[in-house]
């Protein structure tokens, strides 16, 4: 009888602990959703939370050279990859804010030094931008910007990029908001089930 009593006590404690854990998770989830809603309401569409407008312009030009629009097909600019990068720097990639700020400043310095009379990277022609990018294409900043540009172009639109599924159209995917079960022998009348 003592074993049965101990087992019941253990089960009650386990149930109480799981209910407490689940409740705590629900409160954390609700708090996170409330914060996200506040951030969305506080930030007008097209505004940036981490990047300044000049930084965003330079990164947008860089993203446009990494994945350019060609023959009427959208590129990183049309997909809004810069908004994914800004959101990433505000959340899971916050540790790279300084690297991005330094990288943008370096791009502007290199552009002004290489092409006299140009104010910065955004003032260059696409060919001149490519020339400056060749100088930094092995740097950690460029590797991070390249990765974030590709992800921002192809990720779910809810993450900030891939505006109107432009990135998916670029690689031949079609957005289908509904899913359909695959049909086969198992759903046919008299079909075998295993």
C-alpha cells in the first residue's frame, strides 16, 4: 500500500509541475506576442528599428548587387531583404550590429577613396559597386551580408523579407496557402492499409 501511495503522490506532483510549466509557457508566449504587436504598431511600414536610413540604403544597394534583378525577375531589393536584415539585427542577430555598422562605414570609405567625388557606396554605378565589393568579398561582413541577403530574399514573408513571395518566384516556387493530402492507394475504396 505504501508503494501505491508513493506512486499517487508522485503522479500528482508530476501533473502539478506540468500544469505550472505549461501555464508559465503560455504567459511567456502571450508576453512575446504582446511585445511583437506593440513593435509592429510602433514601427510604421518601411521604417527600420536598428538601421539608420543611410545604413539601410547602403545595405539595400549591397543586397541589390548580391542578388540583382535580371530580365524582369525580382532580386533582393524587390523582395525587401533589407527589412529581414533589420529585423534580424533587432532580434536573433543582434550581436552583429557593430559588424554591420563598421561594414557599412568601410564600404562608404572604400567607395569615396576609390572613386573621387563620390559621396559613398550608394552614389556609385552598379559596375563601380561591384568593383568595391570585389575588395571585400572575403571579409566576415560581406559573408554575413551575403548570407542574410539570401535568407531575407527566400525566407517566409513574416520574417520581414520575401515581399509578395518575390524570392520564391525567383526560384520557381509558387505560394500555395492550402495543402492537399497526397492521394494514393490508401484512400481508394478497398485499398490496402498497412
